[in-house]
């Protein structure tokens, strides 16, 4: 029932196939180019990129995906497994090999061994819940899918986002967090949890990050109130832009001006 505001067991494919509501990732594309956003709406692509990171997610969150099929091989090199992989994809299943499973298990085990991360994830709550809410200013229906929604011992709500990263250490992850839009995601999901009626106060948003390379170090992050305020302003602009594009049925591209290249900070 897509009219409900919190759906506990919505299939991931059904969630992503929704074209009638605005998600954070959609808003991010829209901010860059409404024309690209519209093109993607009209040309939905089916991705088979269910990778080690996605598998690690499932194991860390202990969520089931009954589409997963494991090949009795440690890579895809043999022709027999290539054919088998294609057959699984054609049947709408998710083929992985034992090497992937082993790597994902090591990441999940690293999170389990990390006292803070495992304590946060062990609190009672909802896993992979889909949230829907109407933006009060524009009436745009927003959506978001949270890895985990839980609370602190004192009863304050917490949203936990699990990330796998190829970057090493908290500092390098933190530098990239804004490029990837994790700040606007944090604001989007915490505000949506209130809109969906899941909680009365804005939840704390925590990122549980596990490195994809051995020994799979784990670090936990959050944004400052100032960073979240800035992110909220960006989200507001994006939601209003979406409302204008829908109302006018006009989805502009990059325009006819010559673009001046901006000097990156690292250029001396």
C-alpha cells in the first residue's frame, strides 16, 4: 500500500520502480539537471550490479533477500559459471560467487566485532523501512528507504545508514561524504521520518562505515548541526525545483551559455 507512510516490508525493486514520488537520489540528479532526471524517469534502467557491498549490507543488517543464488565457485572465470550467471539474471535472481560471499562476510564480521557499531545496530528497530511523506510547502510526495531506524537508550530516535567504502580512515571518508551527498541524505531521511509520523523529534543520523579492503576497519560518523542546516537548504531548493518542473512540465538542460571551468581547491 503505497499510500501508507511507513512500509515495513516493501520489496526493494518495487520501491525503486516508483515513479510518482521524489527520492533523495532523484533530487540529487534533478539538482544537476532536470532534463537528465526526466530522461531517467522515462528510461528506467535495470541494474544487475548487486555487488559485494550490497551483499555486505544484507549480512550486516541481517535482512533477507531470497533472490540471492550462490555459485559454487570463487570467481566467474569458467564459461559454465558465466552461462549460469546469465540464466540467473534472466530469471530476475541475484547471482553471487563464494568469493563475494566470503568478502561480504568478513565486512559483516568486522562490524559485529566493533563495539560501538554493533551496539547501535543491536538496538530494537526497523530494518530497510520505506518512508513516505508529503512536503508541507509544495505538497510533493517524498520517499526514502532507511537501512535501520532505532533509538538510543534514552528513547531518542536514530537513523542508521550502513556504508561500505574503498576509502581508508575516517578523515578520507569525511572528505568525500559531501561529494557523495551523504549530508543531504542525512537531512532528507531525518526530516522524512518526522513527516511520515515515525517520530516526533528529528532523529540523529549515524553512518556506520566499513572499509572494503582488509582488515575492514569500521568507523561511525555524524554531521554537525550546521552541516545539516546547509543540507536542508539544498533539499528545500531541490524539492521546490521539482514542484516547478512538474507544474510547468518543463525540464531544462544545461542551457546555451559557455561554462567557465572552476579551479579546484588543490590547484596551486
